[in-house]
C-alpha cells in the first residue's frame, strides 16, 4: 500500500500501486456507508472548501457528503455571486480561501490545468473535481472501483468507452486508469469526436459500434452533452442514437455478462435506451454509491490516513 | 402512541392516533429548542437530502435546522443549476440521490403526487415538504400543534380557513388534520377560490366573512399569492382586502379569545391588517417555532425513535 | 477585560477596552486555526443565521467557517429566492428567523442602520456584517488586529486610508477603531470621494498621495468598486491609478517598514500594482486569516465566553 501524495490532480501521474491503494481504501469506506452511523472522525476539525467555478450539482454533492461523513468542516464556494465575478484572479481567490486555514481545496473548473496551477503555490491540498476537457480523476477511480468490484479484477478485461471522447475528461481519466491497471481499452464514437490520436494512449479506436461492443466486458457510455453547443460535431441527436445509441438490439449482440456504465446524468433514449439503463447489467447507480466511497478514500489518504485505520 | 410509517406523504392517510403521536413527540422537541444546547444525537450519521425542486427558503430552512438539531448530515439539492435542468427525470434524480446512501429525502415539488411517486421506488424515507396544490403535511401538523397548545384541545373547536382554498395545499392538509382531530372546519373566500365541493371533505363553505369568523375559535388566514398569476380569480388586491381582509373592524366581531394564524409570509395590508398581525391574539411566530419542533418529531419518528427517548 | 454586549452593531459605540478585549480574544482563536483540530465546542447547540440580503461570498464564508469552528448550527439565508422577494418586510423576515430559536443573526444589508433596526426588537444577538455605507465592524477589528500583531501596538502609529472613503463602510469603521486606539489617521483619495467633513472624526484629510504615504506606518488601500456605478466620481480607472494607485515608484517613497493592507478583493493594476500586492510588506492574506479569528472572538464573547476559556 502506497500513498504519499499531497494532491490528487490527475490519473496520468499515478502508478498502479497508488491506484490500487485508493481502490482498497474505498472498499473500507463503502462499508461505512452501510452502517447505522455513516460517519468517521478522520477529518474532524479539518476545513475543506469546494471551489466549484463550473457548476456541477452531482459531483459537488458527492464530495460534500464525503467530507461530512469524514467529519470535516465544509464550505461551498461557487462562481455565482463570488469575487471571481468582481474580476479577482483564480490565484487570488484560491490564496484567499487558503488563508482561511483551509486544509483541502476541491476544485471544479472549466479550464484544463486549473488544479495543477493551484497546486504550485498553495499549501493546502488540491483535489481535482474535473478540469475542462483534461481529467476527472475521482470519476475514473470510481469507475475502476466499480469494475473491480463487479468483475473481481481489471487486468485483461475489455473496456469500451462510447461517445464524445474528444471533449471528455471522464474518457481521458478512464483511459489513464484502465491502461495502467491492465485493461484493453476500445474507444468508439463519431469520427469527429474520436480522433485516431488516442491510439497513442494505448487504446484501440474504432468507428463501428458493433465492433466496439461485441467482445466488451464493460461498456462505458459517455453523456451526450446536448445542452452544450456541440451539435456541429454530428448531424442530430436522432442520428447519434441510431448510429451509436445502446439499444436492445445492440445489447443482444454483447457478451452476456457485459456490464453497462455511465457517469450520469443519463439521456434516456439518446445514448442509452431506457430499458437498458434499468436492466440488471446496468451498474450506473452503483457507480454513484462508489463515488462517495472513492472520494472519502482520496481525502482520507491525502490527510495521512492509513487504510487499516478506516474503521476507527 | 403509534407510529410505524416509513414516509410522511400526506395527512389524508394518517389516523388521529398517528397525528397525536406526532404532536406529543413535537412537544418534547419544542422543549429541546429552549435548552442551552439545542441538539440531540438522534440522527447522527444519517443522511438527509432536501430536494427542493420548487423554491422555498422558509420551509427549507425549517427542515434544514430540524435536521441539524437532530445531528444528521444534511445536503441541500435545489433545482437551480442541477441535473434536472439537463433533462434528467425526477425518478433518476431521486434514485441518484438515494444511491448516496441517503436515509431521508425531503421533497418540495410543484407537481401534486411527486412524494408518493418517489415513495414507490425508493428505499429512503420520503417526507413531503409541499407538493403542488395537493398537501403540505408538516404545515398542517404545526398548525394543529399550535391550536392544541394554545387551546388545550382541538376536538369541538371552530376553525375557519380564509382565503385561496382551491390552490392551497396548506388548506387541504389542514382540513384533513382538523376534521380527523374533531374540529369543525369552515372555509371562506372568493367563490372562485372556494368551490362547494369542499363540503364533501366535511367542511362548511360560506362566502360571508362575517358568518365565517363570528363563532371561530381559530381563524387561519392563507396567503394571497399575488406574485403568482391568480389575478383573474378576483378583481384586485384592494377588492380582496375589502371583502375578505382581516381588519380591526372584523376582528372586533370575533370571539374575544379567537386566535389568528397564518402560514406566512404575510402580506400586511392585504389578507391581514398590520396591527392584527402583531396583536396578542396572533400566534403567527409561534407557528414558526412549532414548525421546527414538528419537523424534528416527524424525522425522529420515521427514524424509529420513541417519544419517551427524545430527551436523550 | 470587558465585554457585556449582546450585539456587535458598530465600532462607534465601543470603547478602547472593549476593542482590546476582542483583539486579545482573537489572538487565542488565531492559535486554534493552527491546531490539527481547528474546532472548539463553545457554540455547540447554538443556532447562527447568516442573513445576507446584499451578496458577499467572502465575508459570508469567513463568518460561516468561524461559526462552524465554534461548533454552532449554521443556516445561510440569502436574498435570492427568499421571502423578501415575496414582499415580506425585513422586520418580519428577521422575526421569523428568530422564531427558529436563533441565537445569532449575522446581517449584511445594503441599508445603513439595518442591524441597529433589528437589534431593537429581536431577542437574538445581532452581528453587523456590513450595512450600506455605514459600518463593517468586523473588518475594522481584523484590520486593528493585524496592525497590532505586526507592529506590536496601534497607539501613535500613522495609518493612511487611501481610496473611496465617502462610500466605504470599511473606512468608517476603521476610522472609529483606529482613533479610539490612539492611531493618527490620514485619509486620501479623489476630492469627490474624501470630503473635508471627515476631519471632524479626528482624521487628517489630504489629496496628495505623496503627502499621505510618506510618514505612514500602515497604508490601507480601499477597493475601487468599478463594478458599481461610481465612474462619475473620477474620470477613469487609468486616471485613478495614475493619481492614487500604489505603484513601485510610490512604494519607494514610503517608510521602509510601512505595511500594505487591503480588505480585498484587490484590483491588480488599479489601486495597487501587482508586485506590491505580493511583496513582503503586504499583509493582505494575513488579514483574511485574522478575519476568521476576530469573527470567532466576537461570537464567542457575545455568547458569554471568557477569553481565558478559549482553549477549552
């Protein structure tokens, strides 16, 4: 078991030992979530500031609850109505938050590299909760946790990631984590959204959804972010669904034990048929549960906690 | 004393014993509010998510503080900037929140029946914090608590509810609670807002405010929601005030010990004269205090607490 | 040591003994901020409501964290989506919040005198977190704390406040605190923003920045609030910077141990050069840290705490 890091900035710089340490620790925290009292005193008297410059209810709530269950004092700082609107630089905002004796700053930002930038001058620990199209490390960790829990291992599995790879920090972090842990990763989606250059990260790239899913042990669907302005990347939502949506017909051509994952929120009828989202092979809601455990583990380890001490 | 329910969805399905159990338990919690340390450990390590899809600062704060005083971990989820805006269904949102090991989901929603809907598929306990024009059960419980505390009983009292009955979940829940507890309920307001069909719920309906208030022990005024588009239901605010507003002159024609209630926020000079709102017979602020006690009692009972253990 | 006040409404009505009591108590709380567990149980089971009718992320977060570190139950009530928007009066809103057994109401309001107004009818303690152009007492206390900590004393020091004095509650509260504690206060800025009438408060007024800074031990820069509509008070931001901005050239003409203060958020390149903001003589971030300690001290003293008991 190895963890000596002050920050969690990305998956790219972690090695397999470190990834496994987080996953092992998260397993202990998942058990905490089933207790009558779902709380440990590990971060009591520590201050965590959730600096969400880009809105994200889902990820923020998962972090906030993880922090509460670790007994930390929690402050939510969102971009709306904040000093960032008054023209303050991100650096000044972060240093002002740190000056409140913050121990952790969990940052979500639309600019790739924002967490790394903060880590260069802050004494507080920085946790990346998603930066631009760069990385979303806790999402990759919870995905890896879910795969390992369900399949008993990650090495040797065929994992297909389907959708908008180009703009997806979830895809990037997943590719790093899964290849480090020994999985065979296939990327698929519209050619405008899945450039061949991803092969350099050790993945197979294919534009045939049938090819992508037929041998997959895991099919990880990305959200089509139709509320953003990406319509130019493919003709229409219907076109996307017809070419890449996970339908009952396509599902029938997957391995019988292939699992369906999705980082949420799902678009029923777009990237996934409604009945597939709710079927037994979908582990989408378990991903949510595991996200909480993984985030508790990350904060706990950065705080110097030892995995064997989780129960305390 | 009887309480075996997992949810609080409405008043309609409760019986008088259950109502009285909540009121008795709330009495113990009201005492907690006067202690130096206004806190009990009953819900320590439990997670409560306040899912407020329809905005409501007042009710949300009352629930949030009730939850804090029970030592729960609390997450506020509001519709703004949430995944509901990204097209996620309410069902998916609720199941995602539950996947965070939530023990309670307190829901406020503009659609009647939303809490019942959630209760059909969630394992978490659902508490209705107001659903459309259907019910607002904790408001009715705090109103009943206030009446019982002030008058020593509810059975046999004459309670008049005055205002927009048709669109009011407060009125509906109050009618259920008060008739079950043996009060004589009179409804009064503009005929467009008080249809005769309410007589089937066991109430008297009258369009004469003088008739409605002269024998009343309790006059419960509803808020005229002039910020919503209801102007078509009566000619003008002035017209409403002149016909149904509780003025000094009308107050003089009530029983000398008749009490004035209002769920707030009040419109001074519209449904109630400013001096009446502040007079000794107004118990409007005590309703607010009692609301906190009633909400603590509801969460405590659903969590399996026994009334005699409140003091712990 | 003397503190018998129920509210903190302004600096004007405090005497030097009271000011020093807050500063001495804050020193003990600053030490709490460096502990492994930055938390004391002093306000456990007490309820603090942050009533921020005028938006302020920075001050609200400082108060919220101070309250959490004192173990209070905390409710944030902001003007957005609140009953104040439904036409409720401030008095009714405050009385409704108090009816939740609130022990403290921390109020930020755009109207001068709002905290005094509340204190006249509330039983809860009222803490002024900034009211219009009137006072911002905790800012003045943290500024005084910072000066005393850095210089070992306040009496006899030359303190220059530079900027928009006329509309600044920070300036007003600072003038009261510093003159009571024996400092020599100089005010400087555009003549439209620094009326001569301030001399009646015991200050020197000058329109020459060179004159204002040459003997200063402390230079406290106010924020130019260019996002508000004050452009008419001086021709342009460039004009302001050129006439009153703290540049390297001007800095070279100050005393070698003169310290630079700023309530934040700073406008780099407007009222202060970027390199000056980051130089060793800038104590801007320490002000933020001290703000937390001062706010803990204020709440602690109002709650009846004795300075010698902080460690508990």
